[in-house]
């Protein structure tokens, strides 16, 4: 028997949260209503059912496996994720990004795709099944089916993609299979759902909404990224006083673009993407969620960090401050190397030169995002002297070359569940990458919430709490011990509080 409900609040607490429509529990649990056969989010606006009619689940997949179908009003697929830092949730993220879609859903059911996923995460397929059953109460195939169906439901309600493209984008390799499973689970044909939303669909066929757990310090995040945007590849746009993020995209051999806007009244982001990326929407959404830290639980993080009076002013000034991530880890790693011993503006200039010299043209609607960043393979094949011509010392050009070779051999691909110290140690095997650079890549590129570049001069000054003061690296690490497991968020708060636009002071 699954013990997935061990990770739920107790049933009485769930029901109280349901009565209050408490948004803090949105995505933490789902409520199955026995009298209707429907499951909802805690914030659903329908009349609250009686306690005796409710059964609570830790995931949408568990609710669907128990025979419940998703509510058309609160739309469970829009719930912000309630991810934890453990192996089960890391595997879940891979599945949500389409890891079991390769070869089609039939291949997943016969075990081929699962064996590939298990090998990628360093487990046996039996161990993967056991881990997911324990945490989510469903098998890998059931979890993947739920993700496909919910993603298809989202596409039906938010895009104008033709039905076959909806099926393929959601990971189905057969429209017949998609129609049959949709009708079996949701007791309606897919076309009925699309007709029910009618004019509510945005005219842009590839516009989607991504939920987050509020608050979200969007403008602060955009200003941070604006100082580091790689010229020609990504840009922060300002229109009508609102900030938007745009960039070129190369994913799975397909070229395109994306644009992201904030919808604060809905507690969502709006993602627009090139139509060519339709078959890759699942991995695209997964990347965007990581880049913009949409899975964070700011209330829990800030409650812990606010115990330190040093961090409280920054929390009050910028509630919901996220750790800025990266759409592409290789881009971020290159940016970190270029930023060694130079200012942010200097590193941004170098990154722009690198993209202009060695990148490829990109067809996008945005003048500031007309290039694709050079691939590891392109940079790995260049002589050191050629790389140095963008204005790098020869030693740093050598580091860049070694990093490109490392990435080209899958060195930047890490299995779920890898420990922070192991990831940092592996990054430091690249000649020229030290502790600060490795921690920075781990924080922004690999999404380790406890990564902490203690060698950062700006952090050392901000953490001293006194004008002109500075902690040494050892003292800073001792101070930061109380911020675990969210030292990375503490770092962002310190940079913000000190008014630093740079992640590292110029030496």
C-alpha cells in the first residue's frame, strides 16, 4: 500500500484550509469530492462540500488514479507545484518535462522509456517505481499519463493548436490514443472542452499561463536579469511601464523564441512562444519554470530567513524575491566564467561579443534577441587564441575552452538527487573553475537552493551588517549555517539589501 498521504497535512487541517480557501495550500493537496467524482484545488470557488464527502490527495495523479476527474472551474493543472528537494520530486520534474514521452506513451507502458529514465537518474526501474509509489501513490506510467492529460487540457483551454498538435505536444503519439484516454478519464471528448471555453482562448495559438505561489517580486527579478542579459540572445523589454523577458530558443533541434509577461492579478506568468516549438512545449515549460523559480514557496522560505534580523529588511522590501535561474545551463556557466574578476557590465559585454562572433542567426520578433548562443560543440572546436580575441586573458579563454569540452561531453548533465557538494566538486574539475564559480553555477544553473558563493566580496560586505565592514569567507559560512537549506535565497536577499547589481564586486 502507498504511504503517499504521509506527506499531506492531516485531513482535518486540509479541510480547514479548504473552508478558508487558503492559497498557501494551493498545489499542496487536492480534494476529491465523492458525491461528484471531481477533484479540486483548495482555492476552488464552488460551494465547499461536506467533510464526509472529501478525500484528500497529495498529487493530481493520485486523485486521478482514484477515479476522480479534474474540475473545469479551478483547473488543477494551473495549481503551483509543491515540490520538495528530494529524489522523488526530481524524478517527477523529469516526467513532467516529458521524460517518458520519448518513443510514445505505448513505449512508456512497455517499459522502454522508463528504463531510459531510470538509467539517467542512476536507479533501476524497480527503484523508480518504488520511490514514486511511496511519494505520489501512483506508478511512473500513471504519473506520466496524468501529466500528459493535464497538459493537453491546458493546451485545449489556452491555445488554438489543432487537435493532433495538442496530442503530440502533450506526449501522445496517436490521436486515437489521446481521444480514448481523455474520454476515459474525463468523461468527455477533447473537442467538448475546447468549445466550452470559446472566445476565452487567446488569439495567439502558443500562449500559455504558468502559475506560481505568491508573492512574486517580478520587477526585482527582471532588473537583475536585465543587467546580465546576453546581448543579441535575450532582452528585457519595457512596454507601458511593464517589464517582459524575451529570448531566442533552440530546443531539441528546433529554433524559435519566447516572451514572458507577468499577470499579477492572476498570480501567473504569460508565456508566448514560436509556433515551431509546439512539439516541445512540455520541456520548454519545464525550463521556464526553473529559470524563473516558479516552484518556490516564498512563505516558507521567508518565515525561516526572517528569523535573522539582517535579512528582514530585504524580505519586507521585496517579498517573494526569487533566485534568478537560467534557461540554458551552458549559457549560465559561460557567463559565470566571463564574470570572473570583472564587473557585471564587463561580463555582459564579453558575452555579447561571444554571441555575435560565434553564435548563429535567430529569427525572432525581437531586435534584441536575434542570435542563438553558440553551442558547446562550436566553442570546443575553437583555438584558445581565437576565443581570446573577444577580449579575454588567455588563461580565461583556456577555461572557456575546457568548459565547452566538459559540456559537450555531458559534464553539465547531473542526475536527480546529486548532492550539492558532489556537483560543486565535479564542476571544479574543469581547470579554471574554483569554488565561487562552481557555487554560482550550482545556485543559478543547477537550482540548488542551498548553494552559497561565500567567496563573493559583495556578500561578505553585506553580511557584515556595518558600513565598510566585511566578513572573511570562513566567518560568512558560519553566519550562513543558520540559513540552511535556503542559503541561496539569503544570498539574493543580501545582494538586494546592499543595492548591488553585481553578483561579485570588481576586484
